């Protein structure tokens, strides 16, 4: 959320400026990103194409919340502020901005001025101007009680308005705040996380090698491409995996991207007991990488790095050689089950 304060007091660093920055911070929970003390723009406001004035206008337009503040002179806001507001096009100049009018005055006589005079102008410029104007007595310019009272009432509205205003101004419809938002991840059990991860479909690869002359390997759905230069892929392996403990000692690791015909092969390569390679046709490279017949891609890899990541390790594999058969359809793993790809007609 970008917050800006615009201060139309001919005196620099005025009490109006202090009130406006306090209000912006109270409404958004953090200090304003920009404070535009219009007196700094001086005669630029009277010139036609002043760069600093143009930049100030852009700052306002790009903001989510703008507190527009002025002292009350002769019952209304200042000419300085008028000159600045004149730079915004009617109806659309402040579109997408949530504007909060604030005025300071010597006595209570003009307490309605922010609502009767300033707010209509901001609405006319296209700002979302829903909050009532705030009028502060000069001697109470930093009165925390008044500011706290206004904030308590309007801060939740500002949060909602910002989401909706930004979305509608950019033309993608109101962003709904989901309530209650999410299941707290701390409270999530493994089942909940598995279900969430399972929403993301992946392929399945076999990661295999000769260890002590015996084919050794496992099925992984965590295979992913990483880098072209150098050529890298990765898999995530469970810290408890006994298979990986043996595989990591191997010089070369074969990665076979399983095909849709490999459903049973995949189950076999994940089996806890028995010979995972029984009945499979294997190819072995000189370096000891083991590859599965009928895969859609074969990669001959070396381990580049192993990065601890929670209860898994991310294993970076550097590709030394490869062979692909893109006409062979891959196996798809989704929500704990195997799927097939179907072509989307163009
Ligand atoms: C479809 C599928 C995907 C799998 N993906 C992974 C994986 O990404 N990482 C992993 O460590 N184990 C994965 N597994 C489990 C291993 O294939 C295998 O069951 C596990 O390594 C067996 O434990 P062990 O290594 O102690 O023998 C997957 C299993 C299946 C069926």
C-alpha cells in the first residue's frame, strides 16, 4: 500500500503537516511513503509545465491512500491546495486513489469545511472519497485521542477500500478478502500439506544407478528443470531415504522421465520390499547410470550439490548427456494418482 500526504499550507513544516502524517500513519499502520509539502513547489504551481509539480501529481496518482490536508483560511481550504488540485483531470485525475480530507482550523465554526468544500472536489476528481472529512482544532493538531477515535472507526474501511479501489481502477474486478483467510500452516498436518502439494501435477522420473554392480533407484515426482547454462535439473529426496543414501555414492545418476506406459514401473520403483527392477529392461552407461527402457527422456547426470531443505534435500544434478523421445507421452502424477495428458484442441 502506497501512502502519500499532501499538505496545502503556505507555511513549511506546519502543524497541518504533522496532523496529516500522524493520520496517514494511524490509518495505514506505517509511516507515509511520500510527504508533499506543496509550499516546496513554490512558483512551479503557477507555471505550465513544472517538472516537480508533474512528479508530485504522479506520486498522488500512483498512491493507494492520500491524506489531503489544508488549514482553514476564510472558511475554506487554501489557494495553494487549489492550485495543486487544478492539475488533476476532472472525474478521472485521482481515479484509483482513496482520498482522506483533513482540515485544521482555529475554532469550531468551520468544522464542516472538509466535508462541504474539500471532499466534493476530491470526489469530482475521481478519487474514492468515502471517509468523512476530519476537522481538527489547531491547538489539538497532534491530539492522539481525536486521531485514535477517527482511526478506530475508519481504518478497517480504508483497508477494504484500498483493495477494491485498486482492483476496479485497474479493471480486474473487486478483490475479495477471504474470511477466514487460510488454515494456519502451523496447524496443518502432513495430510493437509500432501493434499495441497498434490494439486500441482508433475511428471515422474526414475533416478537410478549401478551401486556395487546392482541397479539401485527410486521413483521421484519432485524432478524439475533448473538451469540451461550450466545444464541442471533437481530432485528432492527424503532425508530418511535409504535408497538415496546408496545412490549418492554413485558416479553417474541416470534420470528416466517415465512414460504413460510406466505406471506399474513407477509403483515397482517405489516399492518398499522386493526387487524394484524385476522384469524391467534397463540400459547402463559406461559411467554406471541406469536408464529405463521406454522413457520419454534419459539424462546422464552427476551430482552437483545437495542442499538441505527441511525433511528433504534438494539434489542438483548436472546433465552430462541426454536422449529424448518427445513423441512418447509422459506419465502424470496428480492427487496421489496417475493421469494421462490429453491434447487441448487449438
Ligand atoms: C509417484 C511417486 C513419487 C515419489 N516421489 C518422491 C520424491 O520426489 N522424493 C522422494 O524422496 N521419494 C519419492 N517417492 C518415494 C520413493 O520412490 C520410494 O518409495 C522411497 O525412496 C522408498 O524409501 P527408501 O528410499 O528408504 O527405499 C515417490 C514415490 C512415488 C510412488
